[in-house]
């Protein structure tokens, strides 16, 4: 084998090793957000959970769990475990989800959903009450389906956000600029419920 052949073999071996290293890096997932380490967002979430009085309850469509751009895990990481809970499914019954049904019957529970009878979060009595904030997590079509297929959710007091607030979540398409991600919606509602404007996203 002449020197040119040896040089070629060396180059191919080096390139093969680089490809292998890139593939290993791409397969290395964050243990929390399940995204590749190079695009992990955990470092951008608060290092310590935000202390709040309200409880946040996510009612999540099963398909949302598989989306790499979902925002509910970001919300979970930012809140104390005692103030966050999640229920996953399409149709819920009291036998399998007694805690969720109990929350629905609680007078301090509110559902963030822009229905016809919803009132602005700002209109709530936030000085005398500590609220259970319930959000539907999924695409807008999935959230509507969960709401329509579960009558017990329709009995919860509905609230909505200021309609002028625009989404800054640009890495996943929204129906329009005024449609907020789950994370943005929760942060905006909590800022009002907690009387802490700094809770909202920068």
C-alpha cells in the first residue's frame, strides 16, 4: 500500500469516527425533557421552582406527550411538585380519575378556556381566594375535543386571558398570534392570580 492509500484510509477513518460521535450525541437525550442534549431547554428554565399559592392542573391529550415541542414539561419543571399535577387522556371518568373530578367540583377551581361564559382572569377576586388553575393541553382541536367530550369540565368556572396578548412561542405553529402555548397561558394567568407580574415570560 502506498502513502496515498494510507492517507485516504486515515481520512476515511477520521470521518467515520466523526460521524459516529455525531450520531452518539444526537441519540443522547436529556433525562427530563427527552430532547437531544444539544437542543435541551432545561438550562433556560428557572433553576429553583417558583413559589406560588395556586395549584396548576394540566389535562393533557395523550398525543401531546409525544410532541418534542410540548411546553407542559417546562411548566412542570418551573413549579413545586405540590403545586403541579397532570392527568392524561381523552375521555375521563370518575372511577379512574377521582382526584380530577374532585377538583372540578371545588369552588376554587377555574378552567382556562375561552368559552362564551368565560370571564377575564383579572375579574376574579384574587385577594380572598387561592385557585386551582386547570388547563387543557394539546392542539386547539384536541383541547376542544377534550372539553366537548367531558361534560364535567364544562361545569367548572371558565376564565380567559387578555385577548391582546400575543404568543412568543415561535417554534411551534399556533392558529394565530393571539393563541398562546400552555406554558404562556399558565404563566400569564398565574401572574394575575398571584399578583406577581414577574411570573410572566420575558
